[in-house]
């Protein structure tokens, strides 16, 4: 059963009505596995606080926080790309907070006045079904997805609701000589795309069921779905480079549980929590002061070629690019290219 976001919040909160502990509401795209374990670990340390998380895309979290500005529901926003956090900060939606480890994060992973800080570095990848896409036939770079053999085999998470996909879309536009040529590239990708899914769960199911067998997604979630949930997924790191998202955390301005929010913020970004998240949930810590030997071997040895991304430009121009794509290119890639070639 699908519920509207506002109704979903009411249902979740009502479900805990018998719990008279003060509530800490967290908006996060980090998935039920990691969020459930974090809730248990935090409540074991602070049994007087009732953690209630709502799993949603980073863009959806931003939209909700903006809508609720006058009367916030969430106290913590945990997960999403830096440009979306920066946009929220510029609109007065975030409460500046400098955690104890702030100096261990590079400038690129910190918002103005520490309105947000990066917790993870999230590389984007080419995800595929390892059963149906044999070695030697797997896409190795972004441009491979435009080839005829991938027609109607690509499944994509609807980008407007996802900070992961907004980052990928923006980076792919800026990868071209001009924005217009970026739109043309996305139109060619649209021609090979079978469908856009409403959420990550539908993406995983469709690729696993072989309704399509290739997608664009992030590395940690691909690992989780393969190693923890048993989906037949593998991935390629694009050979020309990939955007590496600064995955942030912030306290919501006017947080209804400010003291608890600060405790949660420090807890999920502590040394021990970050090492655990790295080993169990494939999250690459943004902090530079952790013991590298405590991190998994693959993380220490991965050769991730980071694409050069103008994050400030993505923050300011990205929303307009996404709106234009949604209104002119999504599901109409062939028509868009035909119209442009006729001009």
C-alpha cells in the first residue's frame, strides 16, 4: 500500500503513540537496514529517546523540510548530496553545528558556517544484473549506455526525487561542452531507457527480475543489495571518471528535539560508528582522521577516479536543468533530438 508522505508521517508517529518517550525524527535515504541498526544502537545508549526514521530520497527530504519550515517534524536530515544541503542552508532550513570531528573534513565537504558536513564519499557506478550481462559485454563508461545494444534494457530511478540521480544528471550535463549538448546526451540515454522507477526498491526489483538489466546508481547501495539482500548485482566504475558525492548530515532549523539531535549527530559520525558503517554498509567515510587499517580492504585499495565536478554550479543551476529535463526530455528523447535537428 502506498501512502502520501504527510499521511505516512502521521501513521508512523501514531504507531508510537503509546511510547511516552520524547521522539527524534530522522529523514534519511540510507535504507532500512542501516537505519534500523542505527536506531537500536542509539536507543541502547540513550533509552530515554525514541528514534523514528523515515526512509526517503535526499531530494524528498529537502522538499519535506522546506514544506515543514514553519513547524518542523524532523530534527535530523542524514543523507543527500552537498549541493542539495547547500541549497537548504541558503534558504535558512538548517541549524549550524560544528561537531567534534569537523576539522577532519575537507572544505569541499563542509557547508557555510557548518550548516552541514559530509559523512560519506559516495561514488556513482554503472549497475547491472550479473546474470544477464556477461563479462566482456558489460558497460565500462557512461557513453557505452548510448549504444544500440542497451535499447529498452536500462532502468533508472526517477531523478527528480533522488539526490544521487540529480548528482549524476548534473555531472553528465557538465561533462559535455555545453548544457545543450548535455541535454542531447541525456535524450540519447532516454531513448535507451525502458522506464523510470518511483523509488530505489522498484529499481532493484525490476533489475533483479530482468525487466531491464542496467542502471546508474551509487556504489554503497549496489554492494548492500548484492551482499546483504542477495540480488544478482555487480557494477562498473566508469573509466573516464565518476562524480563522488559528498553525502551530508545536518540539524533541521527549529528542530523539535535539538539536544537529542546533537547526540544523534555525534553518535552516527563517531569513529566507531563510521568504521562499522564502512564494514557493514560499504560507506566510505569522509573524515580523514580514521585509522585506515580499521576500514575494509576493498575501500583502502579501490581505484576510484573522481570526475571533476563544479559543485557550486550544480547547486545554483542544477534545479533548472532537472526541471528542463523533466518537462522536455523524459520519455521524449527521440522527439527532442528530432526537434533539435530540425532547427
